[in-house]
C-alpha cells in the first residue's frame, strides 16, 4: 500500500489552511461549504477515502476539489460555476395575461365548454400570443399563482 503524503508535500501551507478555515466560516452555499470542507480535511492530513465517507462526496470529486484549489490557491476556484440552465419558454404568457384569459367566456371564443380547462386555455393562449406554452407548463404556472383548476374527466 502506498504511503500517504503529508499536506505540505501535497502543496498546502499554513496560510492556505488559515484561508480555508476563513472560507469555511464565511460559506453560505451548501455546495461551496462541502467543497471547502473536503479540501480542508485533506489539507489537515486526512486520507481522501476517509473524507469521502465523512462528507458524502465521491473520491473523484474530492480529488477534483483539491486539484482546483491547488491550481490557484484561491477560494473562488471552489465556487459553483454559473450555468445557463433551461431557457424560459413562453415569456409572452405572463401571469396577468393568464388571469385576463380566465375572465373571458370560452363559449364566445369558439370553444365547446362553459368553463376553461387547462388544455383549452393553453390552446387559446398559444393562438392569441403566437408562442407555445404546454399544458404542464401552464398548470405549473397556475399552481404557482395560487389558481385552482381541475382536469377534465
């Protein structure tokens, strides 16, 4: 079995450990806290496999965190990178427009129902605002607005 290297041999200095302690105290994000905690444990001389068990991170993640920190010796290297995320769909269909559409009578607009269903409302909003909003998206937005709805039988 290979002998574990000391923290100074890996590249951690006394100042780096102090910086990591300050970063741990100032952390507000859970992921950032966990990353700093992993790096600090390795810097304190704990084996990476033991750090995995204590923090719940994978071994590869612990090595990635340590390498990211040691490449710059700055705490920002452990921060979460900005992500693009899923693009917002149906921006034209706002909460106000949904409420206004609910005030209209679907019979007068050519639908064969006396009250709005989510599918009929989605169809109406798609035609009126020339953008696609799915039934599930509309249902989720209506729920977030506090509106009540029911599915047709």
